[in-house]
């Protein structure tokens, strides 16, 4: 097992350097630039005093997400979705995942009749954009809710707990944490895991790329994810502890 | 725990009645009507002698899927996607899942430069449409490949193993197998599991709808899925054994 | 004239076997699987308590139709309209025809402010899908209106008379009834006729595919249509007479 | 019966004044402004040296049509289809009819591998736009083919015979020829008839708007159409006889 | 400088013949066919008693424009935008320019809560379609406002001053007025200028096609534009002075 | 005149602080983050070895641009164009302007059969996004061309001269340079000017928002633009002089 080395030289259970920069842009209620190594995602949280039609008059709010990738975030240029006439299947799948994940830490009644939209735009991609987006969007959400609490005098904080996400996978037979693009494009199994700070699972999405994965491999992956998410939650806390 | 009873009266580890009707329509190379209880999906496999642009000249084939739901497959009418101007995010997510799952049992070099398209159209919905679709599409795929082997004299069978799928979830605190709509719309956790006949995982997609799920709950769900998929693979074999 | 034989061996004035299966799916207020030989169309009638914007507050209802074809209803796969981004010209022309035809037997004031949508989805195509759709949709409409009359206590039945449709054409010089695909794709003239049970014309759409048709040929076609529709109306009645 | 008078004061078998102005614009190979009373349609015929993909290499040409209506051709403004994002069902139905009708007088082998596109744009609408369009498009087509014959030295003329169209209908119980908008919007039955100069039918599209029409009414309508088309063909000939 | 001659033989400061034909179609409140030489644009002004959502309840109206080109207005056929699925960038740019230009002579409070839509459809193109459109749309706007004043008894005329537009450019080194297509397609600099009858600038849009233009060239172009617009305003006045 | 003060306290002829950060992301051949005060635009230049269809086989290249704005670059959230189904009129107008402007400094024959795409994505908006985009895109273009020259051994540099852009306008009667959002949203006249480093004009787009602007005002604006562009070209040179 020790014979396998990761392209980046990282240990199998080692995250890439994580940075979380708050207040990156000035207009949004929450604005966070998150980096997982060379993957950089700008996550903004926007508060609007409206709800989608199906929630009108119910006294609840909504949290939703949109995901995009700048055309040259990738090694070769990707056509702009606005120019292509709509969001592709992958984009929709990712933004639905981000929205579901973040709703898992929001009390929608405490939020009141408001929508918070989490826009996650990938500035530079090197694998793991959706997990970085979820991890950064949580911080943007907390910042936006704090603005709202000051401005609107909410009775209680609608955010409970913390949410973070990480990818795990089997690279050349070895379970590894936080795949970068070099690993992601050649791994056998790829799994995205979203958890809360209490160790509960929010989402588990595992895909066998090459051969099917066994139950014991899955157990190893879930253990790695659990460890990585602990470190990411700590990074979120540290970022939020600053001014 | 025993106090919880399923709306359908089934035991927690009991599938709905499964039927697999081959040769349901006459034009497609493979045509299967699959039922998981009241969920009925028509799965057709169409063979075309072309490949997508990115595979030209590589000597490999492709397997892809499309998913649709008739407007009144559901209890209230759903707007037709063709009339709305495109496939929604849920549809794209499901058809991507079906395609990925079935590609896991196909040797694309043995297939040669051909595309097999699996069209999964829901005639009637009662929960679990995507897992029924995958389970039925596998049978349609085998039928289509057998037509192809007779017609084209392929050197070896491009399909290896079998693929089936089932949903599991936590309903009122109890892990249950093969959720119907009544359970699906009120469960705490919903997980779709795709496996092969060797017990390997192809896809695991678990979502906490209410509270986050614990590691031991996940283990129970995976055991139920493993058992259910064993029964589904047996049903596929029985169907394929008939003329 | 006798020298011409139809590909199916039918007499020139012979319909294909017609079956009308009610309650085919369980959610729709009316659900009918109609077969004209190998042509099979699922017709559902859905009742909704709303009217289009231009009818608001007028105390009248509306009947409309949508038409679709499963991708592999045809001998080679047809691209899914939802994936292509919209309904094509042929689809729109057919669904407009179905809607107009069925409105001819509905008293929209007696219906009240409701919409009944007739979804006609072709499961298998062998010519004559639009005429089968109209004939089946009528039965689905009656079933839906009966549900509505029980549920809403309407003062009078909004459906009057019966509507059925059949194709006629000139195949190798001979006027024939109810063209199948083999005839349809090589006939000289193709005419779709919609009539009511009183022998009145609702729609006549005749097209010269090869040479222009003469007035006496048109007369022969209209006589064949009149006879065929009589048989179809009898089949509708027989189906509706069952529980 | 004589008590009924038409809003325009015309006799029941009287066309509106018909004018056919050739060479209306200068770029198109054929350019005709046709008027049926206040209905004015600009019909241009454009020749292109290409064929649609499905005709490549077959040595045949194609004739197709597109139809449009300027936003304020109608009494209240209609939204521009380009702004709405596509052509509606009515537009597609009409342009398919125009294309089919004109193909009925073209020998596509004699045309060679070329497309002639007939653009019919309604400048002002007062009922009967599709029949005026077909009648005018025929003249534009002849002009374009004549240009082509001079330029390309075709061996034989691909146009045979003449095609014209007129609407007939039952207005307040009386069969009438060439309905204007006032009649069209309140008639019981509306029928568009396309014929050639030999008295053969190319298309018959009759619709019962109010009550179903009887066989004898249909016979009266067809007789009126036959007479009107004779006059329209004469007007086409007169126009084409001028330099 | 004198050595350069324009393809049309015009003097460098000479407009093409300008005609402005009012009441060209009968339904629109204002309907003007404007010609700048062979460029012919139908400009209609439509009044509607509604305002866009963002103006509701503000007591102001709106003036907007749409631009289109018939497919064979040009020397080779241009694909119809409605068939292509939407308005292209050039179309949107032009119609935004027309709308902005005309709003510069309208007191939107005096107009009241109404929209006037200026539809500018190019019947035949020979360069300068957008400037002809603006010049003609002004006359249609005045006609529509006069209808409105008679019908609605407005307290004051919402139109103040006059607006006209012309193109200028540098053709083979020589500043010229009102470019036709032959000049437009080979000029070095192309500038569209919109001015009011007081000599004020509303829009100046200059583009270097070949080499960058110098400040003294710009001054020459602006002088030519100023002169040409004086003549166009005179033509507008003359047209409006007729019954 | 001195009584008017700008919201930012700047002098009338004072640019906002300009920063040009090269190599902002790592995948693109050129990647520049440009700031005009709080307006921040990421400009990437991507080289692809293909040309648009109309240039095939002509031995020339192409330079094009796309423009986008992140949803929360603005003070309230703007809907994502990809989610809306296409690029709006303003976006298309801006990206056409950027593309035309940059093509003015490129020898397309020296570029060879390649496309350089300039993606300009607004991270934060405070007025002047299109002029910042042009100014930054020039630097990205130079970086990309330098990469290309090293990699492909081009015979000569396809970029000649420099291109920069700035906005000028009349704010409360005073001509000012480089409007920020507070000025832009309330100014009387707004003009975007694109020039090269030789003082030649590439584009001039002036719009009267409130009252028409006079010739002497235009002269003042052009002088301010000329001065500002001189400073911007100096900033471009300084940035490019760094490793």
C-alpha cells in the first residue's frame, strides 16, 4: 500500500491547504473566497425579501444555490453556459446538491419569508469544486444571517450547526482524502460526502468510475471523510472567529 | 421499533411485487416494461451505428440514457418537459445516473463504434422510478446486445455481470427497503443504491431529508439494499431465461 | 381495381383491430390505452381547477391536448423533443387538431371554470397515431367528466355526442380505410377525418402526396371515413358500457 | 337564405379584389406583393445552392416555406415571435402547409440540388393570409425558377401547372367564398382549399368552428372553392404575362 | 480629395432620396414606410394601455422599439430570427438604440401609463437601416400620439422636438454622408449619429473598421451629420404637414 | 463650475485608482484582474487552434470576447444569464464592443488560424465595467500572444499598438472622467471611448441620458477621454514591464 504516492505528494489522509477569505466582495451579505489548494470558489450569499410561489403565506423561508464556472477556470476553455442557452446537467446536479446540503442547517421558520441564494462561482478549478463550494457557502450563509439578525432583529438564529463537504476516493487502490484534478480524473471510485459538525451524514454520493467498490473500501472512505470534515469545520470556525 | 408499520403493510425488508415484461413494444432492439408495485417504467434499448463526436475513430462504443415521465404518471399533472422547453435538473440528474450505472457492466471496446440509448419512460409513478428504470434498462440492454451479437457477429459479449438498483430509507425511524411514494414523501433519509451481481457498489446516493443520518443507520440501509438487489438480480435472470 | 392488395391483406374498407382499454393508469381522471392494430396510444384526461388567462372570470372551461411520441415508438429512434428543446411543428399541428376536435363535443359553460388536458402519448407507432389519439381521448374525456360529475355535482353533462377519427387514403389507386405505416408512407393521398356520431364533419384534412386528387376520389374517401367512424363510435360505446 | 348579407357587401361567391405585384423588392429571385382585399402578403422566393442534409447526393432539390406576421399587421399588436423565442404552433402549421402546397407543382429532379425558400410575410392581415400567401408564393416561385433557368441553363422547367388557394366557409348558414376577418372570426365552418389549374385538390383543410358541417354543405364549399381558384389562377397568369 | 467618387455618384454631402409615406398600413396608430434610397423600413407605432412591471403605479409611460429584417431584405437570404430561436446581438443592439433615441423626445409623464412600441421592419436593405428606422419611427410616433390625444384628451403633447438619424463615414479617405451598402461594407470608419431638431446630440456611435480615426476626421463627420439631419428633419416636417 | 463635487471627492479629470494584476489564474494563456476603483473584472485570454466556419482556409485568425457578471457583483442580486436561458441585449452589446475594440490592434494574418477568446467576468461592479474590461483584456491578450510566440515560433507579433478604454460623462453639468456607479446612474450624458496609444479613436459611444449634449460638451468629453486613456496605457505598460 505504501508504494502508491499521490501526484501532489500528500499523505493519503491529508487535505490540501484550505483558506477561507471572508468579505471578498462588498455588495453581498456574505462573500467568501474559499480555496482547497488550487481550487478557488467565490461563494456569495444574497438575502431577498421574497419567497418562491409555493411558499407564499406559509411563514417559512428558503435557501437555494446556483453554481457556475468561469469559462477559463479549467485547463481548456469551457463554453459559457449563458452563451449555450442554459445550464447543463452537471451544473444543475451540483447546484441542487449545494442547496440541499445547506438547507440541512437552516431552520426555515426562524428565517421567515426570505430567500437566501448561495452563488458559487468557480474562479479556478483543480478538482473538488462542489465540496469547496459547500464548505465556503456555509461561511457566507452564516455571515448573511448575521447581517440579517442585526438588521431585522430576528428572534432566533436560523442556522444550527455547521456543514462541510469533502471528496474521497480510491486512487490506484488506495483510499485518499480530498482529490485534486490529477487524482480525480484517473481514480477508480469518487465519493462526495457532506456532513454536519455532529458527525451526521447529510449527503453521500459515491460513484464507481472503474471497478465496483467493496463494502470495506466504502468504510475506509467514510472514515477519511469524517476526519477531513472535522478539519474543515475547524477551518470554518477559525475564519468566522475573525472580526 | 416494531410498532412502526409501513403504509403498504410490507415488512421492512420486503420489496414490492416486481414484474419484468420483455418485448413490450416491437421496434426497439430491447423493450422492457418493469414494475415495482405501482411504479411502471418502459425501458427501451436502441442501437445506432454512430458514436458521439468525442469517440470518433477510437474503436469504442457508448451507452447513454434518457429519462422522461408522462405528464399524468403522477397524482397531479406535471407539465410536459418538451412543452416547457427543456429537461429539468431532476430529469438530467436521473438520466445521468442511469447512463453511468449501465456503463458499469459494458465493455465499450467489445461493443465497437455504436451507441446504445436506454430510454426510460415512466408510465405510472409510485416512488422508486429511477431504481426501477435501472433494473429494467439492464434487461433491455441485454436483449439489445443479444440482437446485435446475432446480427453483427461480435467476437465477444460486451455485457459483463448484472446491474440492479433499489431505494432504501429511514421511515419513522425504521430502515426500510424499496420506498413507495407514501414513504418517500415523508421519510427522513432516502438512499438509492446501484450494485452489481458480485455485491460491488456502483453508485450510492444518500440524502438526509429530515435529520442527518448516523453511521450505524447507513450500515443498516446498505445491508437492506444488498439483500434487495440480490432479489432483483434473480428476477432479471428469471425474465431473461424465458424465450 | 381488385388487383391491388393491401400490405396487411385487409379489405379496402376494413379497419385494423381496435381495442380500447380504460383505467390503464391509476392517477388520471380518465386513462385509456387505445390500439389501432400495432399503433398504441395512451390517452389520459386530467382535470384542473384553473382556466387559461384569457378565460378568467367568464364562467367557461377549456379542453386542450398535448401529443408526444416515445423515442422508440418508431422503427428508428426519434430524438426526444424535451432534449431537443421544444415541440416540433408536426407535434404542435397534431395536438392543436386533437384539442379542436374534442372541444367540438364539449359545452364549455357546463364544464365551468376548469381545464381538461388530454395527453396523448404514442407508445408504439404504425400509422394513424393522431386518429387513434382522438378516438381514445374521447373515451378518456368521458371518464374524466364522469368523475367530475360525481365529485362536483355538475348540473348537466358537458359532453354531448361522440367524436372519433380515422384516416383514409388512396393506395396504389385504390381508396382504403385506416392506413398503416406501410400504406401511409407510400400512398398518393392521405386524409384524416374527424366526425361526430351524428355523421357531421368536425375536421377534414386531406393532402395530396403524389398527384392531386379528383373530386370523385374525395367522395369515395369521405364515404369510407363515414363508415369507419361508425364502427369506431360503436367500439367507444362498447368500451364505455363496461363497468 | 338570401336574407344573409356579408359584412363587406360582397356576393356569396365573390372574391375580394386581388392584386399581384411582381418585383416588389429587388434582392430576391422572386418577389411578389399579393393582396386579397386588405390582406397583404409579401412573398419572396430565394434560391440557394444547397440541399438539406437528408437530400445530399440524391440529385434532387427542395422547396420550403416560412411564414411570419409583422407585429402590427393585426388590429392589436401581436408579440414578435423572434422576441418570444420561437415560432408558435399556428405559424409552423401554416408554413408547413405552404411548403407542401408549392412542392405539388415542382419536379424536384428537374430543380437539381437547390433549395427554394418561399418567405411569406404578412404586412397587413384581414383574413385569408395563408391562402393569399400560397397564391402569391406561386408567382414568386415561377419568377425565381425563370431566373434560375436563364442563369443555370436547366434542361427543363421544374414547375408544372399552377397552384392557388382560397378559403371558403359557412357564414350565418350561407356558404361564402374568400372570408375576410369579420366573417372568419364568426363563421361556423372554415375551409382552406389548395388546388391546381387542372381542378385537382392539393390540400383540403376544413374545420367546424361552431356546429359540425354536413356533407351537402361540404359539397357547396368545394364548388365555391373550385370557382374561386379558377379566378385566382387567371389572375396569376395575367400577372405573369406582364414583362 | 476630389479624385474619390462614391459608388452611387453622389456628392460627399448628399443624402439618398428620402421618402416618408404615412398611413402605410391601416391597423397601427402610426404606420410609416420610410426610404433612404433602396433602404425601405416599415415603422409602426402601437399604443397599449399597460406599462412594464417596473413602472406600475408611477404615472409614467414607456416607449420601446423592436427591429427586424425580412429574410430576403438582403442580397442573400438571412435566416429568420424566429426560426433561429431568438433575436441576435445585432438586432438587440439596434432596437435598444432606436428605443433610447425616441425616448429622448417624449415626456413620459405626459404620456401617462401607456406603452408605445415602435416596430421597425426592414423590407429592403441597402445600408443605413437603423438610421432610416429612427427617422421613420419618429413620424409614426407623432401620428400615434396625435391619435392618442384625440382619443384620450391628454392635457399636453408628450412629444417635444424632433429626432432623426443618419450615418456618416470615411470612404476611401473621404468623409461622406448617408452610406449605402456598397460604401458601408468597405469604409474605414462608420458612425451613426442621432440628433434632435435643436442641433443637440442624442447618440453618437462611431466605429473604426479599418484604421483608427483622428480627431479632425471626427469633426468632419459630425459636421456632415449635422447637415444631413437638418435635411431629414425638414423631410419629417413636410410629411407631417400633409393631411 | 467649481461648486459641483463628485460623490467620490475626485477631481473632474481624475481616474479611480487602477490596478492590473497579471497571472491571476493559472490555466489561461493570459489572466488579468483589473480594477478601476471598486470595479473588478477578471479578463482571461484563451488560445484555441480553430477558426470560426467563415474563416476556414483563409490563413487568418479571429479575436472575440464574452462578457459576464457574477450574480452578486451588483448591489442587488441579478439573475444568472445561464439560468435565464441566454445572454441579454446589454451583455451582447458589451461583448461585441470588447471584441471589435481588441481586434483593432491585432494583425489577424500574423495570428494565423487561431481564435483568441477574451472572457471578461465582472467580479464586482461599480460603474465602468466595459471600459475596465477592454483595458484589462488588452493586457491578457498581450500575455496570451507572448505565450503563443514562444510556443509556436510565430514570425511576427500579431499585436500592434495598445488599446484602452474609459468612460466620460456630464455629471451635474460638469464633464468628468471615469464615472463610478453613483455618477453613472444620475449623469446627463455617458460616453465610452476606446482609443489606441497613438491617440486614434477606435470606438466612441455617447448617449444623452437626460438632455441632448452640445458640440462643445462633446469636445470637452473627448479631451478628458484622451487624457485618461493616456494614463491607462501607461498603467498597462507598467504592468507588462513586470516579469
